[in-house]
C-alpha cells in the first residue's frame, strides 16, 4: 500500500516548489502514473521510494510515514518494502545475473533464497542466464532480470520507472504482463510511471501528472 | 552474499589495476622486509662472532679486511706476521689473553686454521664426538664442515693450498680428524682447527725444528710478507710499561723474544685487553712495524654504517614504492567509484546503507593491501633464500633466518593501513552520493 497527500517538493533550498497530485494504491492494486517528460514523474517516484524528502506533505508506505524514519532506518525499510524496475536496468557488473537478483535479499537482511532466485529467473524466461554477466544479456533479458530483482524479496510496492520506453510493442506487452503477473503473485502494489500511451488502455486507474508549475511555498 | 564478497568480486573485475596495486605494494613491503631480515642476519652474525675479542693483531693493511679475515673468515688475510714480534704484543701487560691464528690452506673451501685450544674455548664450543687436537696433523672440525664434507672422526684429509680452491693439494701430509664440535652458531662451525705446528709443517717447516735462521721463504705461508718488509719487522720494538712510559728497546734477535719462534709466522692474534689503555697504546707501539691492531667493534660498526648508506637508499626506494602503491590504490578506487556511481546508487535503492557501501570499499582496499603485504613478506623470504644460497656458497655462512620479526608485523599492519586509507578517502564521495540525481543522470 502506498499513499501520498499534499506532496510538495523543491530541489535545493531556494528553488521553486512543485506540487504533486495525491496518489493512492492499495495492496495488490495497479496504478499508472502518466506524464510527459519534465512533469516530475521520476521525482515523484524517488519521493515515494524515500530517495528524496518532500518539502511538505505525507508519504505512507506499508502504514509507515517515511518522515519518521532516520537515514539508516529508511535504507533498511526501502530494502525490505520497495522494489524498483529502472528504465535502463543497471547491475553490479562484477556479480553474475543470479547474484544481482539475489542482492535485495542480502541488503534487506533476509535469508538467501537460491531457489526463489532460480524460479523467478525461470518464470521470466531467463533461467539459463543466472551465471552470465549482466553485460552479456540482451536489453530485453536485462529488463527481465531487473524485474526479477525488483520482486525477489516480495516487496510491498513495486515501482516501475519507464519500464517499456526502450522496448518494441511485442516486448512491451511481454514485460508489462510479467510485471503485473509477478507483482500480483507477490501481493505487491504496482505503480508504473510512464509517458508510454500504449499502456494507458490496460489500466483502469491512472493518475496524470500535469507539466510542473511552480507554486508558492 | 556479503560485503567482503562484493569487494572481492569488484577487485577481480579489474584484474590489471588490482594486479598493479598489489604488485607495487608487495615490492615495497618485500624490499623493506628484506632489508630488515638482512640487517638482522648480518647484525646477529657479526655481533655473535665478536664475542669478547677486543683487538685483532695482524699485518698492516685494511683494518676492516683484518677483521673480516680473522674474526669472520670471509676475506683474504692482510698478510703474515712473525710470531716472535707478535709475542711482544701478546705478552704485553695490557693484554689479558691472546689467541694466535695461522692459516692459508683449505679443505673443500673450508679454512684450516692452526691455533690453540683457547680458540674453540673462547666461543664455548663443545665436542660432539672425539677430542681436541693434541699432536700435529690432528684436526678437530666444525659441525658445518663435518656435515657438508662428510668427514668423521678417524678420517684423513689433505689440505689444499690457498683459501678458495682445491687445485693445489698438499698431497704428502695427511690430517687426521680426531674430533667434531657441536654446532656453536659461530665461525668455528665452518673451520677445521689444528695446532700451529701443523700449518708450519705443511708449508715446509718441520714441526720440531725451531731455528732462528729461517728465511721468509722457509715460513712459506702463501700470503707471506714480502722479504723487504720483513726488515721492518725486525726493527726493535719500543717497550712500553703500564704507565705508558717507554721502558727501553727490546726485540730483535736474541733479545726478550726467545729464539724458540724463529722466523715462524702466523696470520693474526685475537686479543682480549686487560687495560683499556691497550686500545690507545698498542697502535703507537706498532707504528714502526708491519703489524697493526684493529678493533672489531669499530670496524664492524664502520662496515654496517657503509652498508647503512646503501640500505638507507634502498629503504628510501622501498618507501617510495609503497607511496606509489598508495597512489595506485587511491586512483584505482577513485576511478572505479566514478565508473560505479550508478551501481552504488543502485545498491542504495536496493536497501544498502551508507555504512555498508563504505565498508565494502574499505574491504576492497584492505583485501588488496593485505594480499600485497602477504606477497611482500613471501617475496622477501624468497629473496633472502636466494641471497643465503649465494652467501653460503661463497662464505659458508648460514643467513637463512626466516622467522617473522615484529618489525615486519608492524610493516604489514602499516601496509594494510595504507590500503585502507587509500580507499577511505575517495570512499567519502560514495557516502555523499546523491542517489536521486545519480539515478536520474544514469
């Protein structure tokens, strides 16, 4: 579950402040956050995952207010409850694909679960790539490995940041289906942040971000 | 998965840079450690063999050479001196005890030294088997000699002329081994000891003859003093009493030096002083002769000081290499942080704390410098071993003390500290990383 109210944010201490629409997504629900480039999609995503602190307003994730957590607590909390699928999936290049996928378990302080890593990789169709280096995977395979990594620790919320922008129609369909399917299996809320209108029809619930306009703080 | 493992994998992912940093550190540590080991070995070897020898009497020449030749048996002697002349110093009131040495031959490149039983006694040598020599051509041999040559009590051997090869064997006069010493960790281990008469006999003087009319050639020890300088030897020596007062001239044929010694020559005399003034008066006493006295302690200090300059230079180079390895690790970590910024931001979004990230960077520096330190210590031992082989072949000295010294423990800790520091400084930028901006730029 993720919920934001009256969220405002500004970069630095002197810049203009931006205001964001409220977002609400219950456990197991799916929500599309639509917006053109520069509408602050990524900023909102970083706010919701605790990587940025809002100027005012509240963000509650799994019934916890981000603002009540200290730095180290926030890191742990994020590790435990948040899964992020990046637009361009980055990996720790010195580790294998399976080790990268297993990283969130280690970083969240959870027990290593090789069986879960393997079954996720297999379910995503890259079961044979576990011992490969990330850079040896195709873009589509990397995207799938990124999804596996976002889901391996059964997070409360999965954020997907433009997951389909680099993909063709067929791959887009496949990736989104996988995301939806596996998020549902993990019982996670799924928030997809995108400017990709191909996804609009699939989602009954969308929040559209207007181009950012400064508001007086 | 663990931070150490991630650090390890990151090191392996850039083998060239990791290899260079490790090699630099290993060479730096290895060089410093080799210097430490060498100094320890030299110091021990040199100090152990000086024992209570205050002065060494021998032919004029380099005092250092006199000491190296007669205390350590690693250099050629400066020449020979007449026993009759030497006696005046040996029996000087300032001198407590004197041990004469005469040599010029070898057996399998181990020196055969004619001396008195007081010589092994001075080093506290114990007999492993047999007995001390008592008659001419009886020899009691050191433990190393016995071990390497295979000589045992009852065996006979022929001496070879000179000190370094075995081409010119005195084939007519055989020595008989009558005893073997226990290992004494000193110079006696690599010597074959016999009485002075045996040495004279090998070189053409009958053990029983003791005429005073021998020419320089009749006392034909190889490094024999040339005939013309023998004349200076025969100059009367001023005799100085305990108060430093010249008591009058003595010496010369038929004076206080009895004829029993004739023209017999010895190589050197190890002296222990009774009066500290001996150090001041004896050199004056010998000014007009072909003899000199040298102080082992001073000569060895001078030697180690000369070594010291070379060692100091090497040490400077070693520290420079260690500083370079610091720079190399620093640049390597700094560089990889630039490349891995996004990875680090990613790890943070996956739940890694600042401390975890910083820790893994420290592990990188620590693992790298730890490996460098260990390789360095191994390297210095390899180096010492190679040197020891050379020294053993050339001088029969055993330098192979491989034990880890405290200094090296400090050195290794210092090297690891260098590695940690080189990772810690650029690591600060990883702590300050703006995750959101890095991800957006990625």
